[in-house]
């Protein structure tokens, strides 16, 4: 990553790289500068750098680099100069748009300027091969190679800009302008898929704004300016969706507009609402929702009448006629009359949603099909005075369909009116959201409604009718269409009829007898019977006994009054309990309904997702099959043309043609054409060779003559120019001689001046040189002294450090040797003491064993072979006696040395009671280890190791060499 002291240096470096053709390195250098945290303070240079960076990104089609750079630049200038970001983004969009338009114009020019070398051939071999392999035409390939990459980049540009500006309150106008440009791009080039994605992107941006309300610089939707931008964008989206005939996206745009208006609790301008209702009428008409279409027209008529003061009488008459015809086009029966409860609930919610979109506020507890229906709409049109504006033909049609009862002449009177109405319509002259009104679009729906009215009225008059008679009465459709219409009407209980095709007759029933009359026929019978009985047996009036009843009349009135009060309170309590019970039941039913609705919605979503995937899979398969079929057909047509042009019959015919067989046939045809072309070329080459040879033979003498002529002319011109040059040289030489003579007079003065200047400068130079050498000598001397002092100091420090290190090492070695010596002496002393103690223990064990044997012998009365007491023992030899006497003395000495003068106790005897045996006799100090003679002690000659012969005496005595150990005299030196 290159670093620069200033941003201007990065810009210069980038321009240098661009000039030598290294655009990628220039782009990387600018990208590193923009993303570096070192240059986060905004400057005017940053804007120039961004302009150059954007130009490189557009030129190389690097959308990701452009997005990253714009995000970093937004961080830099968001709080300082946000207008700079706006200018950079506008420049980015303008460059992308220009390059896309340029690529489109180049593709069109390439297609128009395509020339054919061979006028007898339809296509070149290369184009034919490409068309067979790729299945594309020349225009498709040029679009794919030139136009499509730039369109993709332009689409990516719009997405990038919208993503950067989505939560920036300071650039709401630029966000709306970008969305409008993206809509126009989709509209101009019929990009339906990109339009759907664009609508979804804008919808997600608004949802995120409502979800994350704590974002910095978030637009305030309650502000009038922000609301204006968002509504303007949604209305533009609605217009483009209707122009592209994407009716689902148009309906979702209508829902977006309704969501925005309900979010801020403020209605848009009347002009925008007029556009809203105008587009809503188109959507409902395409979806065959005639009733909602009529209500939307009604709201549009009210808006135009109230706010558009430029409407003349003719325009108002056209709009009012459209409203009435839309209302009449709605089916005269209710589709939900025979629906199930689940369908009714689902349709109720759907109707509430539609009524809210249209602008009617309806209570959800009421039956919507009773509030908004065809009959209620027609009643509103009459009460609001719409009938006063409609044309006479439409008004007559309304009276015929709704008020007149003409079962035989209805169709014949309606048909001429429909013919006149079909001719009505035209453009609205004043400024209106509906540029043109054509009443002819309602004719098919009105013919169907007239047929239904005719069937309804005929069913009330006739019970049977011939099929031919009914066909003559309905001039709009043939009988099969009438039958389809009647089936739908019977399904929704609008009429009751049957068609007997064998007899060619139609049988009408009575809907009232079959349904409504049966509900209360028993109560009507009872009432009539009571009336008849009262007429046959009238009641006799009895004499009044008022005088007998007068005394107790007041008591009776009081009692009756109390009874009535008590009964009233009981009734009130029962009503309250019943209402409470009904509320609980309604609450439970609502809970059950919501659960059932949730399950139904989940199941419906799963079903819709599955159906969508299936339809998508089938569509892909159909597209693949269709494309294969088109490619095979195109190849077949092309091959057929070529074969017919050569005068041959097609080789492959019928429906068994496959793409592979056509490819093979095309390859064979191309090979044959190539061979023929090569033969033609060989013949042409031979002809051209002969022709060229003949031309050169004829031109050779002419060329030689022209060369000789040119040679003579050049010789004459050369002599003339040489003579002229000689004359000029002579004149220049004479002038130079005169100048030399003139300057020779001042030569002496020039030499004197030169000597003076040189001598003065030499003296000055010598002086300055001496001063410099003196100054340099002083500097060198000072530096030498400083180096000597530094070197001596370093040598002293190094010597002192070595001396101290040597002393420390010697002290550590001495301490280490002392510690090892002490450890070795301590180990030797402990080993010596352990050895002496072990021998003492063995001797005591031997003495105890002898004592035990002696006692056993005394008890048995058996004499002992040896002496029983130490006094009776035979006199020992000198060496054993000395060793025996030396043992206790050595033990005593060792104990004295180890315990500081106390008695030594062996390890195995410590803590035990003292022995009763008498201690051995003491030895004189001069002879601790024996008699003092080396021969008696068994000592070795001087210079050899001493091996003690014995440390005891008697039968149980052990020799000094028992155990195989030798002891050196040096071990006892200390």
C-alpha cells in the first residue's frame, strides 16, 4: 500500500499511471488513499480525487470499488460538506448513463453498418457457425457483448446509490431522483425483473427505517418534505408498474401508498389522490373486480368534481357515465351467498383490506357485503346526484336494467343503447389524472348483466320455454354462452332453472317457494286459522261488574305494580347475564377464529410456495423446450433455404429433425461451400497472376524512360544549386575577414584585462583555500581527540567489566569447591560412623549368642568345649588381642567425636534398656588401636593400604576382611 504525504500527490501519481496505460494501479492507489484513516479530514482535493476515482471505476466497470469508495467518502464528508457527496454521486450516475447509451448506439450502428462482401451469400460462414452454435442472431450477440455489460453496470450503479442514500436525511431529494431514474431505466428498456427488485429494495429501506429508529441522520417521516419525497417516489413506482403491465407490483405499490398515509395520519394532495384512484380503477378492472372498480371510479368522480375546477360539462358527463356503467357492470348477485364459513371470514378480511385501500372506513363487526354492495352503490349514486351528469343513453340503460320489468323486450331495447354507448368516449381536455375515457370497455360486462336480468324476469313469468325462443330473445350471445352465464347464476342462487337438451326446453323454478316461504309457513298458517275461528265463533261480551271490583281495585293495582317492578329487575339481571355470556362466547369464538385463521394462512402460504415452485419449474422446462424448438426450427429453415438455393431437395424432412442432425447437415454444407470457395480462389489467383505479369511487361520501358528524364533534370538542378552555394560561401568568407581585422585592434586590451581578473581571483581563491584548510584541520583534530577519548573510555570500561567478571567467576568457583569438599567430608564421616556402628552391633550379637549357648549348656549339664567366661578364655594372639581391645576404644572415640563427648549408642540400640555386660577394659591413650606395633596390629608396610586383620577374637570373631571392603588410611586422617 503506497503512502503519500498529501492527497494531491496521490492524484498526480494516478494521472501518471493513467497516461502510461496502468489504470488498475491508478485505481488501487486512489482506493488506498480514500480508505486510509490518515486522510479523513475533508479537503477540496478529496472531491477531485473522487471524480477521478469514479471515472476510473466507470471506465473499468468496477462497481464494487465504486461502492466501497463512495461509502468511505460519505464517512469523510457527511458532517462537513454533504453537497460534495451529492455532486460525486450525480457525476457517477451521469457517467454510467452516458456509457450505457453510448454502448447502445454503438450496437445499433454496428447492426446498421453491417456490409456483406458476397452479394450472392445471405450470411458469412463465421456468422452462420455462430448462429448454429449459440442459437442467437447477430443483433442478440452484439447486444450481449456491448450493451448488456453496461446495462448491468448501470443497474448496479442505481442499486449502489440507493443503498448509500437510504438513511440520509440530508440527501432525500437525491434519493428520490435516483429512484425516479431507476424507474425510467426499467420503463425505457422493459426491465420487468429489475423493476420488481427495485420495488422490493425501496420497500425494505422504508421497513428498516421504521424498525431501527435510533439511527443517525435518519429521515423523519413525519416531516412534510420527507413525506413528499417518499410519496412522490411511490406514485412514480405506481405509474411505471401500470405502464409495464405489472399489475401485482402496481397493487403492492398501492398498498405502500396506503401504508405511508396511514403511518403519518395525513392524506396527500388531491392531485396525487386522483392519480391513485385512476390507477386503482385500472388494477381492479384487470383483476375483474367490477364492484371495487366501480367504487374506485366513484371516489375519483368525487375528487374530480370537488378539486378540479377546470372540468367542463362534457368531461364531467364522461366521468359520471363511466361511474354508472362501472356500477352496472358489477354482477347483480352476491358471490358469497353460498360460501362456507371459512370462505366468508377470509373474504371478509380481504374486503376490509380493499375498502381501506379505496378509502371507505367500515366497522369490522358489520357485515361488509351488506354495507358495500352493488345495490348500495347505485343508491349512493342516485342520492349523491351522479345521475344528473350522465348521458341520456346511460340513464335509459340504468332504468331498463334496474327499474323496468320487460322479460320479452329487454334485450331488444338494451342492444341499441349499448351500440350508442360504445361510440361514446374520448380524451378529457382539462388537466385530469384520466387522460382518456372509453365507454366501450363496459359493453361485454353490460351484455352479461342484461342477459342475467332477462333470465331473472323470464323465470318469474314462465315455467318452461324452448331453447330457440330464448336464443332469439338474447341477441348478444349464442346459447352456449347463455348456458355458461346461467350456470354461474344458478350456482349463486340468483335464478332457478334447468336445461333439458333432449326436449330442447328450459324449466324455470321458484326460488321463493323453495327457500324463503318455507321458513315461516307454519306461523302464517296458525295466524290465518285464528282469524277464521274468530270470524266463525265471535266472543260474547259479559256484563260489567265494576261496582264489585271498585273496593279492591287500589290493592290490585299496587300488587300488579310491585310484580311488574320485580319482573323488570329479573329481566334486567337475565339480560346482563345473557350479555356477559354472549361476550364470553364471542371472545372464545374470536380466539378460535384467530387460531384457525393462523393455521389456514400457514397452510395457504405453504400451498402457494409449493405451487410457485412447481410453476417455476414447469415454466423453466417450457422455456427450455421452446428454445430448443425455436433453435431447431431456425436451423431447419436456414438449411432448407441454402439447399433450395442450390437447386437441391432438402435431405431431412418431417418432424424427426433434431438439433444434432441439423448441426451435422450445416457442417457438411459449410465444408462443401469452403471447398468451392477455395477452387474459385485458386482460379482467381491464376487469373490475377497473368494479368499482373502482362502489366509489368508493358510498364517496364515506360518506367526506364521516365527514370532517364528524371536523372537529366536532377543533374541540371544539382549544378545550379552548387554554383549558388559557391557564391554564398565566398561572400561569407569576405565578411568574416573584415570582422577579424576589426576585432584585432582590441586584442591587447582584452589580454591585459584578462590577466588582472585572473590574478585577483587567484589571490582570493588562495586565501579562501588556506582558511578552509585551517578550519578543516581544527575540526579533524577535535574529532580525533574525541575519538581517542571515547576509545580509551570504552577500553577502560571493557577491562573493568572483564576484571569484575573474572573475580565473580573465581569467587563462585571457590564457593562451589568449598561446598563440594564439605559435602564429601560429611558423606565420608557418616559412612565411617555407620560402618563402626554395624561392626559393634555384630560383635554384641556374637556375645549374646555365646551367652545364650553357655546358659543352655549349664541348664542341660553339658560341659562346654570352650571357655565360658572372658576371664577363662585362652590368651589371644597379639594381633587379635589388639584388634579386640581397639574395637571398644574406637567406638568410644567415635561416639565422643559424634556426640560432642557423650556416650555413643548404636542405631539399633537407641531407646532400649542399658546392657548389664561389663564394659571392656580401657586402653591407654598412647595405643588407641592396639599395642602400638605395626606387626601386632597387622599393619601393612609404609606406602601400602592398611587392611585390619580382625575386629574381634574368639570362636565367633570375624576377620578384618569380612565383607570384601578395604579401608585406606586417608579415610581416617580427619
